[in-house]
C-alpha cells in the first residue's frame, strides 16, 4: 500500500475540503441484517450461541469467557517493562484529565422555599467494548476504563475479541486491569454487544455500552439501543 502525501500549504479551498471529507459509513443492508441475526441468536441462546459464533467468526474455542487471574498474570509477563511503563503513563495522563471533569453538585434556593438541585449519579452498570483482531487497542481500553472507574460505576465489564489460541490480547488485558477493570470477557463483535445488552449465563446485562468497533459492532449497537429491553449506547462509531 502506497502512502498518499498532500501538501496543505499548496492546496486550494476545494482541495482542502475534499481532503478533510470523512468516508461514508457503511450502509450495507446485509451487515445490518447479519448483525440482527447475531443479536437475536445471542438473546435467545446465550452462552451456547456465543461459543458457536466465536468459533465461527474468530476461529477460537472458549470454554469460559471470563479472563482468569492466571491469564492476567500471563499477559503481564508477555509485555516488556517499557511497554508496561508506557501503559501506566497513559493511564495517569488520562486519569488526570478526566478527574477534572467530575461534575459538582449544585443546590440553589431560587426563592424562599424553592430549592433546585443538580445531582450527578453514576450509571449502575456499563459495558466497555475494546476491538482487537488485527489492530488491538489498549488505548481504547484505557480511555474507556479510566472514566468508568473515576465515575464510580458500581458494575464495569469489558469485552474484547479472543485470538485464535483462545487468549485475549495481552496489552488490552494489562491496560484495562491496571486502569481498574477486572471483569473482562473474551468475546467480540456483534455477539459481544448482544451479550452485554441482554445478558447471558456468563456475561451480565449492562445499562449502557461504550466503545468503538467495526461495521457489525456499530450495527449491533444501533439495534440494541433501539430496543427498550436492550441497552443504551454512547454513539454509533463513524469511519476513521
């Protein structure tokens, strides 16, 4: 693949507008239909559907989806000291920034006997989705986990796709666990979104789902957020 280079200083206004234009999000109806089938399957058959879909789509056999302490320890050993230091630095920087965004409560007596208040309440359960596959995103694990922990959400879970050997990406595991999320499940794609939205035998239902993903993940998030029995979402991820 050849890298295309543009010189901003030499471009005219139409060329600059064209260069900054984002690609259109996929409107492929078959993606939405397939995502809907996956969501319905997981909703109906729970863990059994998750195992079949994980085998079919990720070529991985997962007896238990929850990442164990042994797996967390193995992930730590697979990273170098420099990598772990970089992860810790990123967590610190993200935490410092988001701690400044904690909303303060407001209580104002607008007139005698009339008091107006603003009270912020953490969402009681949230699900975080971190892509992996060809492009594991420990950065996403950090940017999702740190705010959830700062907000003191009582229940925080994270789903990330397994590799073919049945393990999760070690950098994602280390980033999420060091950011404060200990409940991580090895499941990805639309099926992970469905599991978090409706719950299965292994994976608890959450109130709201956060995180980026491919076209199938985005379609699944849209589907479950439109269902009163599903889960709210942050937003449909746009194309990069």
